[in-house]
C-alpha cells in the first residue's frame, strides 16, 4: 500500500473532511487487518493457500490484500463503481501483490468470468445493494468451482436500525412501500423537518433490495438443485453469534433482533463425486 493509494483515498473523501469521524472513515478505506479475522472464519471451511478468490464488491481491495497475505494464489475483485476500481488498483500498484491482484469494473449483473473459475467467493454487505439478489447469487454459483465456498454477509434486516442510514425501522416495509415513503419524505412539508444529511442518507436507500435472513435462505434453497449447494452454516452475528432457525414471527423478539449482521457459508458440492 503505497503513498499514491493513501493520497487518492484522501482526495476521494475530501468532501467529508469536516466530519467529526473523518479519520475513522478514512481508515475503513485504508485498513485491511480486519479482514484477517474473517479469513480465519473462512479457513474453517476452505484453505486460502493457493486458492483463487473473487471478492464481489471489493471496495478498495482490503479483503483481497488480506487473502493474498494468507497465501492465496490470486485475488480478483469486481466493482460497479469506477472510483473503487481505481482505488483498489492503486492499492496493489507497484507492490508485492501487483501480479496476483486483478480488479475489474462490471455492470452488476453478469460476472465477466468463465464457469467454475474460483475456489472462494467473498461477498460482504453487497447483496442488499443489488437490483436482483437471486440473479446476483446465481452468477456467484456459476463462477464458483465444485467444492468451492461462498462467504456471504449482509446487514440483518431484523435489527431495528437500518445500518446504512442509521434510521430506525425504515428498512422494515417492503421495498416498494419503503421507496414510496422515502420519496414522500423528500417533499414538502416533510423535507423541511428533516436534516439534509438524513435526506441524503435515506435517498441512498431507494431501490435497495434488502432480503431478510428468511428470504435469503429461501433464495439459496431455490438454487440448491441447480448448483448442488450445501449450507455449511448460517447465523446471526455481532454482538452475539446465534444459529439461524426459521421462525414464524422473526420481527417480534429474540436474539435475531439484536444482531447487526447475518452470515451464510455455502459450499457448491461436486455431484460427480457421488456418482
């Protein structure tokens, strides 16, 4: 990670320099150490040594750097934002992992890779930003090798605070209702009662397709037969790890209401191994 990368991050975040937590915000772009903790969890299911890894929604490439430091053979990242692609490429430019890291821009639907190309796909807080979660997952399993693993984490929809905007309960209504509510709040008289910062944050939620843990598990189960999937584990995470159980009224009470994130680790099995 060279000085050009650090300078580019500060330039990218210049508009936020007056924020009280600006330094912490910058650190989220620069840091990669936090991904080593996630790598330890991943290696319970698949070794990173000599693995070919795809980071779907790689941001500035911190996760890719962590995987390469744990001896991955190659780390590929995809992003829909040109600025993130530029920053991630700068992270690796003229560095130790320059020849092992690849960052690509794509349109968010069809991954530009052949089938069965990766041992691991890493997707962290990306699914909720996609236009079609099922299509997104289908593409991931298409490019995942047999016996490969998907590590998937997203914000827990059952948690009362929407984690991108920090606004309570705004993510609970169905997508269409939520978007109508947000558009109404942006008009007078409501807009005059809401701070510009909050208006900016809720505007960013429009067209989020934010599956609940139950909806996500249903989606994965719907893809099981096509891709021979095995759910290795599914759990609510932070501050307490709680195993997923399907419940009729998950919004009402329980540990799932207190967890910030939901994680699923899925293996694409090899059907020929059982034939």
